[in-house]
C-alpha cells in the first residue's frame, strides 16, 4: 500500500507542477494539500516521508487524534464545514480554516483565538455555483463577511475558498474558479488587504483551478485512492 501511495503522490505532485507551468506560473506558486480524510495515520506518514507537510481534514473528530499521532511539523488545514459549537477545537488544532462562511462563525473564531492567544489563518468560503447541497456564503453576504474578516485581529484573513459542481463541464469550472479569483481581487481592492490564497480544485478539476489562479489545491482521491465511508 505504501508503494502505491508514494507513486500516486509523486505523480500528483508532478502533475500540479506541470499544470502551473502550462498556465504560465511557477510550480512553487501552487501548494498541494493532501486531503487525508478517512485514511489512517499510517497512510499519512507514508506521504509525509516523501516530503509532504501540508494535509487537509474535513472533520475535527479525525483531525484531533491525527495531530497527536503524527509529527508536529505537519501543517493541518481544516477544509470541511465547521459548526460554531466546534470552533474552539478548530482554533486549537488547525493552522488554517478554509470554511469560514458566516459572520457569526467568524466572530466566534476571532473571540476564541484571542482567548487562547493564537493567531489562526482563515479563508472565506463562497458558494459560487448556487448549489443547495454546498456550504459557503452567497453573493448577497460577500462584502459583509469580507468587511468583518478585514477587521479581525486574532484571525489572519488569507484568501477565499470554493468548490465546483461535481458534474460541471470545463466551461463551468472556469466560470466558478475564475469567479472566485475575480471576487478575491474585488475584495482585496475594496478593503486594502493582500489576499494571496485561492483554495480551489480537487482531484477531478485541479488543472482548471490552477489555470484560473489556484494557490492551494485540495487533492485526496488521486493520492490516497477511493474512500470507504462505511468504515
């Protein structure tokens, strides 16, 4: 299993770098998040031994034990939906929270981070596809959420995150990913802040996301294989 993971990881890493070059960007402009949700610590350790230090988890009940069992220099990103009542655990475990999608959640994270004296990186999540099955703030709430993020002292607002529809064609992917980039640019100009990160693109669509400016691609299946959610 470890040999398979190593081959898959190295292939994905090479493909991400090649996609960046094809888009006229430097390979170092795009960072790979190895999404390890549902996979055991041993699989993460195999990819870690290849040099990967950036991993993503969707649920805190998986993230907490993995942070304790694996090396301390791993940079853990929480990429799944976060409920307000679990915000304290997120502040304690995650280096970056991708899924901040409401002013209520933002304010709770800001308060909790201040209480423990920790500065946490965050991304604002937007639902640009309009799908009811996806989390993320909508267009109507965008600027209010951005204004609140710009005022935070204990959270460091680094950029935006989105997910594209699973059945989107290439034109649809460009529309969603390009839309997030344009929204980021408008927010950066409106609030006078640098927003270097765009978290977008997964195993099936990261090439398009990179072409549209992704700086963080969240790739799990292409590295670890298909997930067994019944385990």
